[in-house]
C-alpha cells in the first residue's frame, strides 16, 4: 500500500513535461523501427525515478533529447521558460551538440566522454539512465536481428559503439554509485559476449 503521509513526489509539472516531450518528439521513432521515441524518454525518466531522483531530474530525463533533436537553442530557451533554469541546464549538459552541421561522430563522442567527467551530478544520473536504456535496446535488437542491427546507425562498426559505451562506463563508474552502473556493465558484457560468439 502506498504511503500517504508525504506529498506526491511528482506534481502536475511532471505531467506538463511529459505532454511537452510527447509533442516535441511526436514524429520521431527509435532508429530502424516504428517505435515512438517517447517510449525511450519514459524509460529514462522511469530509471531516474527508480534511482530516487527528484522531480526536476525526472523532468530533465523526459526532455534530455528535446533541444538536441528538436530545435536546438530555441527549444532550450523554451524549456527554460516553461520548466526553469535547473531543468534547462541539465538538458544542455546532456546534449551531444547544438552545432550545425554536426561534427563527426568520433569527435562528438570523444567530446561527450570528456564533458561527462566534469558534468553535474544531475547530468551524470540522466546520462547513465539514457545509456542504460540505449544499451538494453541494442542488446535486445542484436539478439533479434544480429549484425543487421548496425545498419541503422550512421557509424556501422560495432566495435566503435562498444568503445563508446565502455568509455562512458569507465567515467560513470567513477562518477556514480548508482545500481545502474553495474547493470550497464552487465548489459555491455552480454552484448560483447554474444558478438564474440558470432565472430564479430
């Protein structure tokens, strides 16, 4: 039975953020599928909530890709106006780049790994939840599709993806004591083991 003595941790502000995120990403699907992208955002927010995150962190989790994928600095300013400086700052920290055209994949990933070493604890938590959900999806889809999976990405060398996730894991292990670090390691170990077994 739920404990009713304390006020709810999630207020209508969270529901407003969910509606905003669903509208911003309405036409976006996960790479190589017809799955609505909002499913990923809900998963990331759910992981943050499960880890004891605050409402502000959960809102930032819902919006962590909104500026990067759906409007850049203009969307970030909108998030700041609607949800406050704290949420907007976390979203900015979680964004890969606002540059157009984007730098090369390797350059962006190396920058993000370096950035995460000094990022706020809020951004580290949301990045960890994001990467865990992504890694779980990659493992699931690899089991279903095998090497065809990598064709959905702009970089199709699976070893580069493993390099990126292992590099992130190294930073996240140093920055966070969350249970999600161990879960991310187990998912990556399983993915690498299955790839090695398939001769990749």
